[in-house]
């Protein structure tokens, strides 16, 4: 497991670990997986907080309410994904006193705990040792992604490397935070698009806080439909799917532009 850092890792801070995520699943495709894997999640996290879109399936809302999961909600909007993620951090900070926070998209964390639980445990032990821990894909995990992701996300990672001098994989929406780091994002970040993947670490580093990086085999990509149905991804042959990934990459590039005026990080 490859690790890098911009400052020496601190010892594991006291206090529990809170999982936060932004959930949009109108068809409840992920809910059967969540029902089965929920005990594995609660065994690893001391608390869970979720921001859900208002079109989320009612069965999801009932499921979370039954388990006492604090939530916030907002209408679905592709260009507001970063805002929803930031609000999930706020829900976690508002409801729990924990010193360590992990943001990861819901489908990612479900696949991770299902297929690579031991690796997840190893990574969770690193959360909080830096103010922001970027969790990227290993080379094998990156190469297993669909071509429309590999070809577009490699460009974003290259631009980030040119800006920072570090060849890190930044587009898998997995970030471990100290409470201080999470509070900074909630207080200061203004990136409302999915480009928050790029903006959040640049914001943390600009503030002089510590950064760490780890790669994982279990951090993988599948659409909700593919993952829920154990299907094979066929969208590399769909021009609209490619358009979406190019648009996503452009949002990440635009999110990095404001930081170009800063000195080399």
C-alpha cells in the first residue's frame, strides 16, 4: 500500500470515527446492499451522517430513520454534488463530537467493506493522522476502471501533479479529515460542483494544514446499476457517458483554477 505525506503523521487522535456521505438513489438500487452490509459499517464507524437528495427513495429515508442516522436534504442537482458532500460533513460535525471524519461516496464504501474489509480497516487507522488524507486508487484499481474514467481522470491527476509536484489520484471522492480539517472545508470551501475532489485538498493545503495520501485496491468504480445487479459495465460504448465524464473532468479543472494564483503548493 503506497503512502505519502506533506507532514509527519501524528499519532491516532482520541475520539471516534464518523462516516459521512451524500446519497442520491431514487430507485433504491443500493438499499439491498446497504441492508446486508450495515452491520459491517456500524462495526467500523462510531457514527454515520448522511445528506440525501429529496428524490431519494422513501425506503431509504425510512431505513436511515429507523437506525437513528442524522440527515439533511436538498433537491437533486448534478452541479451541486460538492455542496451536498460539504453539507454531509456539516451534518456529521453538528451531531457528533468525533475527532475523525471520513467522507466517501456510498457505493464506494459499500464495495470496499464488502470486497476488501481488511484493507478498509488499515486505511481507517490512518484517518485523522493528517488534517486531510486523500485516498486514491492503486494502479490495479485505476486500470480496472472503465476507459471513460481512466482517460479523463488521468488528465485531472496530471494537472494536480503539475500544481503540487505530487502524482496523487484525487478523483475517487474519499477523504479522511481531522475535525479541524473538516471544519475548514465546511467553513471556507465554496466549490459546489463535483470538482470538490480537487478543491478540498488544495483548500486544506493552502491553509497550511497537513496532507497525507494512501492508495487502495478496494476503492473501485461501478455505476449503481452495475454494482447493485452484479452486472458488467457497457457504457464505454455510449457517447453520452463519455460526454458526462469529460464534463466531470472539466469541473475538476475549473475547481483548481483559483489556486493557480497561489505559490506552488
